[in-house]
């Protein structure tokens, strides 16, 4: 069980690192900017999905979320602060649970705000092309994308604890997401549909157009 003092200590660590606050801001800025750009793109494609277009900025924005999760844990090892942390909290499980909590909560909050802002920015550009979106579809998209960004941040935090290096985590996870899914995705067939970023696209699409098999897990 995570105690309040341990959570408070980890929260202070997070606020004291400007790079972590900067990473969270980058999640918001990158996602909103790319969604806004997608909103002014051509919507004449017969397979055009206004919800996926509006929330497409989450795909590049997730890189900042990954950086946030990786830095939150790797900073302990880089500075040697892990020795003090474990001296104060000898139970590694308790310390790691507190660390994941202070990563997950702000990532979720920022993710939800970011997804809502990205949707609003893209809808302004899409105009009448987004009129068919229902309130339920938009809420589903915003909540799903917020949870997805949080999960990617937590996933990166876990890998950083395993590798004990933020650089190693970013070197593995970012190319994996960008290369495996987009470059060899078609060649690998349905296997890539179970990768985190492919499954994470499901809440960004309108019902009936889900691009990945694990989608029912979101229901």
C-alpha cells in the first residue's frame, strides 16, 4: 500500500524537475498543433473519419508522453537519487507504486485536457465535415485518448525502471512505435494490430471503423 508521505515526496520530485513539466506541456502543444493541422486538410476521401482526423495529433503527441514517463524514473538513476529514495523507502514495490501514481495521474489529466483541446482545434478547421460526430463519439474519443496517453507514459516509466536509463527507453520505444507500425506494419500483417499504438487508435475512430483487432477491449 502506498502511503501519503511517499506520494508527497514523489510529487515534490516531479514538480522540481522542469524537464518533466516541459514534457507534459509538449504533449499538449504537439497534439493540439498536429490535430489543428489535420483539421484543415482535405476531407474529400470517401473513407474520411472526422473523429480520427481530429484526434490524429495524439500519435505524434505520444512521443512527449513517453519522454515524460521515461524521464520521471530515469532521473532517479541519472542523479543517483535512487539511493536516497530507497534509503527512505526500503520497500521497492512501495516506492515504484508511488512513482507510477505520480506519473499516471498528471499524464491522465493532461491527456484528457489535450484530447479535448485537440478535438476542438481540429473541429474548427473541419467545419461542416465534423457535423456528423455525436456527443457520445466525441466523449469516447477524448476519454480513450487521455487514457492511452497515460498508459504510454506508465509503460515508458516501467521500461525505464527495467533499463535504468531514459535514453535506452527512448531508443527502444520511440523507434519501435514509429518504425514497426508504420514501416513494416503492412508487411507483418495482423500481428502489428496488437501493438500498443495500433490498439490505441481504436478510441480515435468512429464505431464501425475500428482499425485494430484489440478494439473490443475498450468496450
